C-alpha cells in the first residue's frame, strides 16, 4: 500500500509500513513461526546440498567407490528442498513478499552455500519489518 508524496510524482510507503507501526501480536506469532520453519528448512537443505555436492565430487570427479546408502543423500536433499520451498511460500505469504523475492529465496536451496546467506538476510529483513526482536 502506498500513498502519494507531496510532489505527486512517486508513491511512498504508507504509514502502516513504517517502523513506528505496531504489529499485531497474533501476526507476529504467525510470522515468527513461519520464520522459524523457514530457517530450519534452509539450514537442513543447505547441509544436505553440501553433502550431495561432496558425494558427487567423490563419485564423478575423484572416481571413488561410493557406498549404496549414499544415494539417499540425493533423495533426502530433494525432500528437504521441497520442504524449504513450502516454508518459503508460507513465510512469503505471511510476510507479503513480492514474487521475485520468493523465487530468489527458493533458488537459494539449489546453489551450494547460498541458502545460508539468504536465510540470514531474510531473517534480518523479516525480524526488522515485523519487530520480532521486540516484546
């Protein structure tokens, strides 16, 4: 939601988007829960992706014999990534992200190490926007 500024040229954020705006406690609770789920899935996805990359390097570049149980790493990463995408969608809906933010956040689960950095950035943004660090 935007309101026109005094010059009438570009809209500025509405008063409800300002940091001084009080966020309803129930909305804070929902966003905090979604953020926690998002953070957990981002970390699990990131760790599983690092394990998968390590497994692939060992198997395809170093031509090492890989135990049969190691195929589960790819499967588990796939399920973790699915959970991460759903958690991203959940947080995005509650935080009212633009679609571009959703896509960038979701893609971070398939690029090694990126999910850790994106999770940190999104956590800071959401915590500040919804005043989650305040009582």
